[in-house]
C-alpha cells in the first residue's frame, strides 16, 4: 500500500514478517521507538509470550528497513536524552528516511504516554514524546502527489 501510505510509525513493534513479503516499489519512510528492556518484543531479538516465532534484533531490523529504502549504509547516532538514543538512516531513495529511537531501560510502553503497570510492561520513559516526534516525522515525509 505504498501508493496510499506516506510513512509508518511504530512503537515496540519489530516485525515478524519477512521483508520479501513487501513487494511495493516505493520505499516507505519509517520511525520507530523501542525499549531495551521490552520483555514482550525483545530488543535483542528472540522469543516471548507474544508470538510463537522469534522476533528480530531491533538494530538489524532497522538496518534492513534502511537497506530496503536505499539509505546510506552508515547511520548517525545522537543522544536525545539521558535514556534515549536516536539512530537515523538518511540519504535514502525518495527521501524515505528510517529513524529508530532506542529507549534505554524502556519497557513495552509508549514513550511520553501514560504509565502502565511496570510489573507487566516495564518502565515508561518521560524523556521524549513518541506521539509528537512521530507526527513531526509524518509532516516531513508526505505522500508525493501522483
């Protein structure tokens, strides 16, 4: 659906589906947020109670998305807050940037969102607001007119 979707944003959602299933020609910009202490979708990959299949390593998954989008191979990393790092792949085909915010110590939560029971989902970062960062990314990556 790359002809109808300008960009995608994900929180704690490294895909289980293989990239080979995505046959659309247009690269899709992506912004993602993921906690290193997420027990539902493990940051370093592996299994959890959420799905029977193994989740990919988040850094590898992000790099593969950037490769699919034709981005320059070397991302830039920047500290956004004490517990947040931003990795950005730029110089991508059709301006289809790929950005990952790593929440160090963050759980399966929405950064900047309402805290949920830590015993179940882990820590919610208050250092950044995923909603506003995602909206800014969407505004910077509109769907080109046909």
